């Protein structure tokens, strides 16, 4: 049997894998449990099992299916217990090592929260060194060059001069604690694989890999050289330089037996922003009869909520499986408001505007502390009116207030009780006072004195428990995933090695929010039923009859990291770390692989002064123009919204009292201009006296100059 089998883009990869397994390994007892399939991610396992079930048509023992990360862990855990380290804890170890070995790195970054962005970059750099198994000798060459000096800031030169020492110390710290980073796991697996024979398996099939780290290549090459492994590729090494490099290093040819190239049946559509693209997707879905073999690809995760709001009523069954930024969740907005109100506090008094921002948050003002959530809502509105100076209270218009000042203002409770009584909700003044004190304790006083992450995370968890019990947070399914993620994060930080270290409250808030900003909320559903809503890399190895891709713009497809924020590109290339150079090819490969086997492809992009259509679209257009030997082969419709504005003609009859009033008024130039532009506006503003509510907490605007100042 050949060590490598290659399929073309026109073939359905999962179907071919199922066919390959059945033809070569399916015996009379239908036991495939000694066959292993290794994919780049977890999702293909579900589709492969389904396809095998359809082919075998009966009970069978399925093959064992790993993602590459799971297979690496399997190799390492055969000899030792494996504990993984989180990014934040890894950054803290780098911070401690920098204190010991590289004080220059901490210049202007004395606190861990200030050092954290650099810590992430250093950890990422060491991860790449480990994944690519960069030798000490190559790092020594970099250190020698750095001692002469790259054209970069001196503290980065100092980092590069000591990178070998720092990497070694970092590895030792992790080994002493019995934890592994992802790079260390891959490095360890590439060394352990030589000692393992994998007698428990008959064959290990590596499925549809494209870009391979050096450690992955070593593992695959070793397993295949011993007759245990086989690689299934998709694509042609003559077109893809990454596949050509794989072929050279594995000592094989990656060329499909079936060279038939199938023309991509694609249509283009233009929107002008995210929401217009979502509307285009909705209209396309209405015309698609079989939505069960359809995928919607979102290069921008931020589009998932607008998309679902438009198409969920059309789709019936659907599955969302892509990461969504935590920083766009309502919980992140709440934590940001809590940090801001503590940060802006002066001499024990809170900045009134930030105080109101916390109370106005939907999760706060809709808390059901009493019998009805309306009690809290009305109380918050009355607090706002009093602080804005609408009720004539002594604290109205104050920029800074203590919690005691607010709690002692009786007008708040009287007005709230009166309004609630009018709503049929009997609430006493003393009850309103209790509600306010409870809110102050939960969202303000609790956060004034915290000095360790363990204590901080316990308070976060208590707050989350209250929100789950008494707020509306669980009524929106997206919030459940956000809650799951935040509980996971707080538990991790509560048990981190630095959880008992002393930190200033501001530093802990900064670290916590930085952590949340980089977090992704993973959706999960039933990947085998209904329309799939995925990111580009979630489609690896999968094929669909209908493919719809949004945001086919140059800034999103491909989405490239142009600059290295810390380590110069020159250094990366000297070390052979060219992942960024290959990133465009990686994304182009995944895109072309996905659309090549589809029956219908719909590509949607935004056309405006900021965005231009993706180079991938330009490539498809150029291929089609060459094929038809003419230019402009495709007409691209642009979405338009027909907006009908019905203007109601309205007249206000002048009465005698109104005429008498107008005779007594003094008319400035602005009043006359208002009358000439719109008599109705003049009537509302100067006769009825309607005007925008004054915000006493805002700074003076242009209209105030010359009046107050």
C-alpha cells in the first residue's frame, strides 16, 4: 500500500476517506477500532462517522478519530501525566523570569498588567520555536547578531541576546511544576514517538493536512516510515508550495490521480455594510431548496448575531460552530463599567456619570431583588432623574458623590414609591432603601478592597451567581455560553499559581479585562443537521453542495497579520519561522478547497470607500475571463433598499393667545432661521418650549460658551 494517497479538490474528501477505510480495513466482523484517523480539527470526526454509517448500513466498531492536538496529547500521556498551562499563567512566569534575567524588558512595564501584552508576544514566540523545533545553535546565531544590534529598540535586542537562556529557564519552570505549553507538548511528542511502536493500532491515517509544523512532520514521517502510517492529501504540489515542501520532507509525491479540474460555479453579490450582506444571505436562503447541505462561512465572527436575527426564522434547523469575541458580550460591558467606576473614584466618591453607567446596564436595572423587576427599574430611573438635577434634590448635578450621599437622599425613595404605586406595585420607602443598599454593596462596595486574584475571582463568581438567580441573563441563549466561559476563566484564575500574590485592584482589573478581550466564546450544536454556520478554518476537510461566504473583502479574506509587534520579521525568517509568509496561501487553500467541490457558491462582499473585494474573488474572475476569452464575464448585482418616506402634511392653527404670545417674544437671527427652515419646528421649540433634556453631568458644549463661561 502506498504511503500517500492524494485526492483532487473536485472530490468530497470525507466520502473518499470513508471509501478508503471500507475498501482497505473493513473486515467481516466490521471492526474498525484498530484504525486511527487524525484530522486537523475535531469537526470532521462527526461527518466521517456519519458517512461510514451510511456506507456500512449496520452496526460496526468505528475507527478511533483524533484531532492533531488530541493525538499529540495521546503520545505524551502514554509516558506521563499531562497538565496544560493557560496563557495568563505562562505570561506570569515570563514576567518573573524577566525580573530575574532581563530587567531592561520591564522598563516602563513594572506591573504585570503593563507587561502582559509583551508577555503574550514572548510566549507566542517561544511557542513557535518549540513547534518548529528550533535548535539551540540557531538561537545562538540570533544572539550573536543581536549583540551586534538589529535596527530595533535596544530592549528587544537585549531580549534576543538572551532568548536561549529565557527559553531554557521557561521550560525548566514549567517542568518543575509538571505543566506543558502546547509547543512543549508537540516538542515532547516528536521526541517520544521514536520510542513508541503503536501496537494497539493497525494503521494511523493522517487526513488532509496542509501546513505542518516541523514537530508534526517528524511525527508523521516516523510513523509512516515504520509502516504504521498513511497520509491522505487533497490538492496538487505543483500548485501549492506548502504541499510541495511537505512532499519533499516526507519523500513522496502529492499529486491526485484524478487530475480533472472542475469549474467553480460561483455568483457574486455586493452589499455596502455587514447588515446589507446579512439581508443578501437571507434572500439567497429563500431560494435554496435543500438547506441541509449548506454552509454559511463568516470570516468576521461579529456577524453571527446580525445573521441569526435575520435568517433563524427561515432556516429551521441550523448549527453555529465558530468563535465569537467575548468582548462583544453584555457581561464584558458590565465588567468594563465596574472597572471604570472604581478607576475614576476620587477620595471615596464616585464619578456620577460612571456610577449611572453601571446602574443603567440592562443586567443591573432589571434585577429582581424584590417581588418584581420593575421595582429596580423604577428606582434606577428615579436615581438618574435626581442626579441629573430634574427633581430639585441637593445632590442633583454633582460630579462626584459618595454612596452615603445617594442613600441619604429621601427624594429618590419617595418618587420611586409613588411611581410604583401608580403601576399597582405597592413598595414602601424602606423597601426602596434596602434595594439601593443591596445594589451598592453588590456593584460598588464589594470591589473597593481586593488585593489577590483568589479573592477577586470569588467576588466575580458571587456576582455571577446573583445575576443567574435574579437577572434576565439566562433568557438569551448566547449569554449562557458567555456565562460558561466566564465561570471557566474565574475558576482558572482562582487556582492560578499567582492567585494569592498581592496585586493592586486596578492592576487586577486590567489583567482580567485583557484576558476577557482575547477570549473567544465557542458555540456548539448539532453539526450533522441543518445549515452550518462556520468560520473558514472550521470547514477544514468538509464539503457542502451550497456555500455562502460573507465579507469577501481584502481585509477579511484573507485576514493577514502584516506586522510582528515584538520580534522583527528578519529574525523570524532567519530562524525559518515563515508561517506569516505562508498564511495567505493557507487561507487561499482552505477557500479554494471548500468552493471547488460545491455545486453552488455565493460570494458576498461590501463595496464602499473603505473596503475592496478580496484577491480571491479577483483570482476567480481572472480564471473565468481567461476561460471565456473576454472581460467582465460576470455582472455583480448590488443590494438596494426601497425606502418609502410618507410625509404627513400638518398645520397648526394660530389661536389668539398664541398670537399674543408671539408678539411679546424677541426674535434672534437663529429663531428667524428656524422659522424659515421649518415653521413646525419653530412652533415646537419656541411656542411649546420643547427642548432636549439638559445633561448637567456633561462638560460645556459650544452653545454654552458665552452663557456660563
